[in-house]
């Protein structure tokens, strides 16, 4: 959530910056709300001052033994108007909150300007895509031919955009997540977290999914309690660990890693990536979250992104880093890097991680603060990124490590997780 003072003090500059990401700020609506607030608060202050003055008069009149009934009647009338104003102000402030809650974050000045993904800027590449002396197959054909990836049965069980894995391929999927957790916790200094897969609305508001993106969520209604939602990413429960807290300065940075399934309705994405495991309703992800002080967030963003890149390099998967333009960033992000892995069957790079700095945007929604070295409270900065998406990593391994006979070579660093298995072949 943006600082309301930014809107009050320089709304034209805020509107101009938001326009770079395709958001049209309704300046007239804000100014109407602001004018109503000022009028109401000024009237309330005048009434309070008048009531205080009259209260002194009542004391003086009673002290002299004079009749104070007229003054008492005026005080009663003032109280009635003050009570009504309090109700009106509460409604008005809720309108303010609703207005600000759907405004996206301001892009950092370093973010490239653009309207869509075509305007994103590639900043680096790592690795050289392998050359094949046979016709490459995509992960769907490979997995189905191995008898270990089954979309038809998954559709029977749950519907479209689900997958069923069996045997060594399912084990490889599990090992990828375990490998990532081990690297991030043992080499990169993250604390592993096990978090709920269901969260309340307050948690989703805190990280920016609600109220704007409710249609993208799976909502569970309960007759005697507030609704719960299946998490779209571990970002939600892990970042909300600090919601409402004031953290000690010496506890920062907090570096947390969490492996969870993720659940997304994929509203509005019909027809996109319907084949295979690229875009599903359920998938696994290892999420990196950092909670840092404001002056450290840009450095933390580079560090977190680098941690995700190291996973790709350890698995020897060619990738590139892309700086998202203003028009392609997520709602809460101030700056985002996407990591895109090479998929030979598509002959292109596809997103496998998105690493974002949200600055104080989420912290303001969550009221997540720290007490700085001067013993003053300030909002923390939050960051997260996929370290990595497990299913897409499996897809990348299958396609990049495929062999002419349809088998898949297991990357060397993953073999210990599979009991030394070097190659996945057809189940017998």
C-alpha cells in the first residue's frame, strides 16, 4: 500500500509514475475524498474546541450557583453531532482504505519503461543451450513415453491443469525440492519454514493478493468461521509471519525459505500453456523471503536473485535474467527480475523464477515494522522470489537432459537424492 502522504503531498507525481505501469489514478476521486475528510475533521475539531469551552463555562456557572441548563443543552447537541461525525469519519476512512488498497506500487526509477513483456530488458545469460543430434521432445511426450507422467488420469481425478507423476519421475520431482531447500538453508543462510497451506483474508491483503485478485484464488467457505484461501505461493504465509510485529534491529535481515504446493485458479489465462506442466492449478515451489531494513533492500534484491540463479547453475541449466518493465511488473512490486530457463522443445527461454523487491508496500499493509538504531519504529522492506518453481525445474531437466532413446539423465547433484540413480528410463 502506498503512503497516503505521497498522495496528499504530490499526487501529480504519483499519478505520472503509476501511468508508466498502465495504471490511471483517479485524481478527482481522491481529491473528493480528501476534501470531505478535511471538511469533516475541521468541523470535528471546531466542535471539540467549542465543547471544551462550554464545559469550562458550565463549571463556572455552577460555581456561581447560576443556571447552566442552556449550556448543558448545547453541549448535548454538540455531543450528538460529534458522535455522528465519528461514524461518518469511520466510513470515510474505510473509503480511503478501499481506494488506496487497489493502487499498485510505484516502480523504482531503475525499472525500464514499457507496456508489456516485449519491453522487458535482458541483463545477462548463463550457459550454452545443448545441441542435439536427434529430434527433441517436450516434457509431455517424454514423461508419457516413460509411463511416469499422466495428465489423463489427473484430469479424471481433478480436471484440467493437473498432473500425476509416478515412479522415478515423482521421486525426481521430490528430490528437486529437497536439493533446493538444502542449498538455500546450508549455503545461503536461510532458515527453513513449514507454513500453513490455508490462510485468512488478512494475510492475503497483507501481501497484496486481496482485494484486487480474489478471482485468482481458491476460496474455502466455512459456515461458522471466516473463509480461508489456498495459498497461491508461500510468499503469503511466510511474509505474514511478521504482520503486526515490531522487530528488533539486530534480528534483521530475516531470511526464510519454504517449500509448499501452490494453488491458482489461473483466471483469465484460458488457452495459455494448456499443454503440460507450465501453467497448472497446483504446483510446488521453493520460496525465498527476506525481511530487511529499508537501506538494505536493493542489495538484498540482488542477493536473493543470485541465490535463485545459483540453483540453475548447479543443475547446469542455461538461463537468462530479465528486468521487467513498468508495464509487466506484479501489483506489489517496486522492481522485479525474472529468471528464464532454456526449454529446447520450445526453442526459447521460459520463466522459472520471479524475484521482487516490494520495498515498504507490503509492510505498510501488514504493519510490519522494526525499531531502528535510534529506537524509532520504521516499516521494514520485504522481498521474495522463487528459488525455484519445482515443476518448471523438472520440465527443464527433462527437456535439457533428454537422450535419443527417450531416457532422462539425472543431473549429478541430484543423484544422491535418488539413491545414486543416473538415468530415468521406461518403467518395466
